[in-house]
C-alpha cells in the first residue's frame, strides 16, 4: 500500500517530463513538469527540516490555489509532518484562530492575500513559531520569512544532507496522518478530520472505478484547493493519471478571480472541470442570459432545442433508445447549430463536469447534459477522503449520485443501525480504506461517527435495484412533525428555490410543531423585474402586496391543484412563511465556507420569526411585517 509520497514518486518516474502544474506567469500559462515539481518539493522540504520541522508536526496552509499550494503540501508530507489546509473564506476571527490553535500548528504557510488575516490574529497564536509567506513582500514582519528564503536555505541544506532528507521521506508510512482537514462548522465546533496517506491513495484508486482519463487531459481548478472534493478529485486524481492541473489566476478579490476564471477557461482549454451547485447555477444563468440577448427567435429556438434534447437524453443511460433513435439527425442538427457554440465558451475541449460538494438539482444535470457537456453528479464526505459514489460517462443515471466506487462497502440503515433493503431510505453508512482515522483530539465525536469500522455519514439516501445511490439530504437534520413523522427538508427547499423564481434562499422548520413553516429570502432581481411591470400608480404597500401574492402563487404550485402537487406530501410543505429581514451569508455565519446553510444557526438567529409563524398573525402572509422586510431588500440595492 502506498503513501502519497510513494505514489507521487512513482508518477514522477513514469511521467517525469509531462506537465503537472500550469500557472499564469508573465501573461501566459506556463507548465511545470512532474520532475520539476519534485525538485521544488525536495528544496522546500529540506528548508523545513533545516528550520526544525519533525515528523508529526502540524503546519497550516492558507492560500489560494496555485503551484506553491501543492508543492507546500507535498514538502510538508516529505518531512513526515501533517498539513492543516485552511479555507481562504475564513475570516480573521475565532474560526481561523480555533483551527490553528486546536491543530497545534507550529508554522503557517500563507499567501500574500491571506497574510493580513494572520497578522490580525497573531496575538492569539502564541504557539506559532514562523509564518512562511508565499509572495515577495517589502514589509516582512516579526516571525515572517519568505518562501523563497526557505527554498534557498533548503537548496544549501540538500547539498550535505540529501541522505537525511531521503531517510525522513522514506520513513513515512501509509497509515501516518497526511492532513487534518477541518469540517466547515455546521456543528457547534469544527472537527479536525484526520486523513492518512492511505485514505487519499485508496480514494484516488476508487475514483477511477468506472472512469479513465488520458495523460494529456488538463483541468482548471477554480474550487478552493483545501476543499476535499478538489483536493482528491482534481489534484491527486489527475496526478495519478499523469495529467495536469491548472490554477485560476488569483485576483485582488473573489469577483476578480471569477472574472479571471472565464478567461482562463479559454486559455487553458480544460478537458474536465470540477463543479459545485452554486457554480453550475451561475454557468446556466450566464448561458441563458447570453441567449436572451440574441432576441426572441434565438431564445425560442434554444428553448425548443433544449426541451427536445432533454427528452432525447432521458435518464442518460437510456439516451436515444427506442423511437428516439429515429430522431438522432435532429439531435445532431441542434447540437451543431446551437450547443457546439456554447461549448466553445468552455475552451472547446471540455468533455464533462464532475459535480460534487452538495446535491446537484436534476434540472441542472439535464441542462448541461443537453449542451453536450454532462455534469456527472457524485457524492462524498470529507471523512471519506471524500469520494463515495459517482456518475461517469459509461455509468450514469440523471438524478442519482451514481454507483458506489469499488472496494467500498455501503449500507443503508435505520436509526437503530439496522440495514434496510433496496429502494428504502435511511442513513448512508460506509466502510473502506478511504474512511478517516478519526477526529483530531475528539475521541467522543470519533466514537459517535465510526462504529466497528463503519462510518455513519449522517446523510439520508437509498440504493435502487441497479446499485445507483440517491442522496436525499441530511439524516440527522430531519424535520419532525407533531405526530413524530420525520422527513428531510433539503430536497423540498431546493425544489422551491428552483421552481419559485421570486425566492432566492429558503429554509423549512418543524420541530414537533403543529405545522411546517418556511423562511424566505426573496430574489431581489426577479422582484424588481416584477415591480417594473406593475401599474405605476400603485403605492409601495400595494406593490409589496402584489409581490407577496406572486410568491404565494408560486408556492401554491406545490399544493393541491398546482402543477407540482405530486412532488411532496402537503403536510411537509409550509403552512405559513415569512420574508426574513436579512439573507443567509458567510458574514452573518448563516452560510459556512462551502456556501451551505447552517440550519442550527439559522433557527437560532431567526427564533423570533419562527415563533411569530406559529401565531395567528403569522399565518397571514400579506402582513405588515412581510411588507416591511420585502421593502428593506429593495431599498438596500
């Protein structure tokens, strides 16, 4: 069994002259080969050893995705030390402090963009001995040292200590901890997930259970490199195949970086992209916006082609079957005159997306499948390194999270831990070499999560008769009706957001209450568009009432008589809803760093609003409170 080090060195021997990393320098993307990357890793590792880093030490890594991110991680591992990858979305507050202090990190490696955060919290980090700054700065402060300086000292150290560095590197065992990766904080305190070298190498092998990629493939990684999905499915999986990884040109802020991403796609021409739902929705929005600018005829033609292609594709595994086969020439025509031009915007080489990070709405899956660049949904968990199942070009079914990867046991269990039959939903429970060692300095949480070698994911799902996994939401965040009935809110919330254009964010609540209630954040852009078409003589209050009425009508489509009435039982739908006074954001801690809603914090934050919804006044949607909250959104913009 291989450690990450053994695995990397094997790939260097096999693919030495292949590009491993692409980074934009001097106005163009330039490659760094596998051999060149290893040389950089050895230099940095020697510099860290010279500084005093020993086996088992923790080093925190806080940086945007770039060559030096992967070089730093590998160098840390070459020392026998442990990387603590940190999200760049963390602010200079208790969340960042907690991770660095809890992991007992001796050293922090930080980019120039992230250095200010570290400087702000340094008084709270007495155990940190050194900050290695990846960028050249003129104002290096106490305890700070430049990356270049560490590398240069490593080069000198290697001349006389090559055997020592090789002995340290070769002493690393596949069961040693490679990473302590912190959960995103949907619980009271984030937990440090201990992932071994073998957890990663096993999961990379599992990732290719039903898929292969050739060595000439490239991917452009826009997701944060500390993100479990990007870490394994992009960085290490592409390395495993001798393929290459490009980093997005970092901007001064997130908006600038996203703009760079659009240009970088055209420059690097990736063959595969990793995506999460928020990104997929943004891609779709931009595509549809571009089509709309071409006029009514183009929009009508595109919508016709899209409806036809979705019908033709079916569930994916039955694409073009039966009578549909006779219409294949029409499918190819639409593809040539419409969809091919859209694919060019993604560089022209893109074969497919791999979707992860959260559940991907089936409508989005159908949309991208129709375009000819399928978004294959997978399912994983950071505690599983993270890949558990995945759709692939030859094994996919839209709406599912794909078949289970090889060398992994999966059970669906009830709340007593008893295994359930196919087509019955329960908690997803797994066992395999990719399952974490446990939580750092948290034996209680480890015992609650891993029992007899089985990892209890806390996610709700079922397996169909063909072995495809369907993930329905969080098993542990089930809503409970007054009669004790339990149901998962996530799928309902997603459906309401997707089918109600006037709603941007939505959360359901029921904790053994008489009925379910809904917490609404309106879609400001759509609301303003609606108001534009209203009678100009209406008062602001009357306009607000019209918007509230329209929201009610959209929600009513899920109830009896509505076109979506069969999607969910009526008792699971909200009997009362409220327009919240503010949206869920990272700033107010209601979204975590992976943009997932932190349900517990939402319920605490809006406790007053939830209580109001169980009053007689709260049952009235067209209330003064809702008018006021709605108008607050409109006047803020």
